[in-house]
C-alpha cells in the first residue's frame, strides 16, 4: 500500500462505495428521470447512487489525512458462513416457513463470530425469530407462512 494512504480501511471502503454509487448512476441513465414531484424509475437509484458516491469520495479523501489501522486478513470462513446462512434463508423460506428461515440465517451468521457460544447463538436466533414473526406476520400482516409445507403448515 502506498505510503501516502494513511488509513487503508477508509480508502478501500471509499473505493467500494464510489464504484457502487457510480454503477447505480450509470445503470439509472437508461430510465427516465422524472422530477422531484413526479419521480421516474431512475430518480431514486440516481440520487442514492450519487449520495453513496459522495460518501465514498469523502472516505477516500479522509484516508489521505487521518491515521488508521491496516487492513486485516481476509475472513474466508466468516464470509462462507454468512453467505451460506443467506442462501439457506432463500431455500427454506417457502418450504420451511419464516421460523426455520430466520432461525437458520441468524444462527449461521452468529457462528461466523470468533466469540460464538451456542447458548447465546440459539437465544439470539430464537429472539429474532419471534420478533420477525411478530412484526412481519402479526403486525404487518404479510402473507408469509410461519411454518411452511415441510411442517404441514
């Protein structure tokens, strides 16, 4: 890493934000913009992409002036566990229902932590599952099965 970059984490975070923001703006060019009063399909992604690119530009600029810690090792195990949890959620939401899907994604994601303990992970997954059922099914009334066809629901 060049010596003029004093905060590598801010630098690379800014680069990622800048790329995603600019990609949103470029993709949004294919749609009609509209006005603030009557927004077209490009309005929201273009504004958000611009804001994200601006935040990325600020982060890159800060990285040249503020001292920071270097980037650590690439966490492959953690990345695989979290992606597996998200994929498991997608595969189980229809067949297993909301309870199985939320419980599995929370437990897999918690397992990615170096401070993981089974009792805390299961308690967190159970609490978040109850919260998800309460908010999405009971309060918002979304048509999501609590227990899917795999459980006779």
